[in-house]
């Protein structure tokens, strides 16, 4: 008896090709977010679609939209509706906004993932940055595809002050941490 594959091999191959040739916006966020746990995955197949960036545990799908998406609003809406019907929370970010403020985009994604997991917000501290820089990054507006900005001003100003209070932390952040490096 031949075993049936769960995922179409063509989708798997396409996802692999997309992982090997990421957009600059995807890379900018990935380099900042990949060290956080719960883990994020690039180019996750959720047949018949491929999600640009996903946190499986939070069921958060992040889509990076470039200028090619200006003409595909209906298609994107159908894709979002499908993913939401499968239990995913979908956020869309414009590539140009991500490239203009990659730290802010990363914080926005982490905030949304924490919200999906029932937490208040992630640990926003990026390596080599102090509280003042965290606060400045969080204060920069980041527009999402629907024209909203990332979070309230009070939450954004609070991010730099509550270091380590969130549910997201860099992998292996101390001896008592339940979080471990993935490798």
C-alpha cells in the first residue's frame, strides 16, 4: 500500500524555493524574530497557500505585501478568509513599511503573537539596545495593510520599560528559563 502525502510535493518545493529566495522585508524581520520562542517559521504550507511567516503555536500568519498586491486585493481577501477559517490570525505588512522600520515591524509581529497566545506583549529588547532605543523604536508608527498602526501609544511606550515581562524571550535566556535554544 502506497502512503499518501499530506502536502502536495509541488507546494513543498515552492515553499522551499521561497525560503531560499526571500524578499528583503522577509529577511529584515526574520533576522530579528528567529531567536524568539515560541518559534516562527518561514514559508509555511497551509494548503493551498504558503504563509510568508508563521508562529504555529500562536496561529499567527504574517504576510509581507509588495506592490504586486495592489492589484490582488480580492485574492488576498479570499486567502485571508481561508486562513482565518482554519484558525489563523492574519496580519499584512507592506514591504516598504517593514524596510523603513524593521525593528518596529518585528515588535508589531511579536505583540500580535503575544496577543494570540493570551499574553500582554513580548520582551521587546533587541540585542545591544537600551530602554531609550526600545522606546524610540516602538514610538515609530508602522502601518498595516488596512491602514491601522501597530498598537496603542501607551503600550508602545511601555514596551521599553517592562523588560522580560512578556511571554516572548530570546531562546535560552538564563538558567531558570523554560525556554531553550532550538539548536
